[in-house]
C-alpha cells in the first residue's frame, strides 16, 4: 500500500475517534471538568434590589466575571460548567448601574440552590442529607462535661499519673 494512502486512512480514523464519546463503546476518554464564573441562584437574585450600591451587589453576587472600562455601569456575571455525567450549563446575568446605585438586573432563568446542586451532582443517590437532628436524637446525645475554669481546684489538680525524672545536671 502506498505510504500516502496509509497516512490518509490513519488520519481519517483519528478524526472519527475524536468525534465520538467512546472508543468501541467500551473506553471513555477523560473529560476535564471546567467551571468558569459565578453561580447566581434565585435566592441571590431575590436579595438584590434597585438602589443597592456596587459594594452591596458585590457582597451578594461576588465579583463580576466581566467588567469593561468603556461600559463602567455594566457588570456581567457569566457561569459555565462542563462536567462529565452532567449536562452543560451556561447562564448570564447583567447588572446595570446608574452612578453608584443599581438600576436594573437582567438574567437568564436561574435555578434555586437545591436545583443547582442536584443538576451538577453526578453521584446522586436521590437522598437529601439531613442537616439537623430530631428532638429524639438531641435527647440521646451525651451530656457534655462541665468546663474547667482556671484557678479552681479541678484546674490545678494534675491529670494522670505523676512522674519523677532525674535531674538534668549532675549535683555537685
């Protein structure tokens, strides 16, 4: 077979491998997770009100991903994530200012915090972890020991067995 024909077949085969998600349906290449920008949720958007200062908006949303010296009254928050096993996500939020106060807020449809976490969780078991103990669990906890206050008899008593050590220098 001529070398030119062999080389063209090899390159054609490489191109088809790169366009598929797996090789022969068995081997899946590693895809690096790419997260860029600020996550802005419905809860964060609800906390922003017209008239807020730039510092207040930055405290709620974080620093903007894009600022432009030619459009100083516009902040753009762009968020993208590519994660293996999760759908690609991209959202844009624009905050417009009039001087130091916020004038308007424009955004794509924003997820709630719970929906966002569920959308990127690739190992989801469908269970939501409990973040607070029930009354029965609180009552079953052991009672903590009383804190030792400096200057009391309990604080000055040594803990554990006492040891005697030989002197560090020879006695003359």
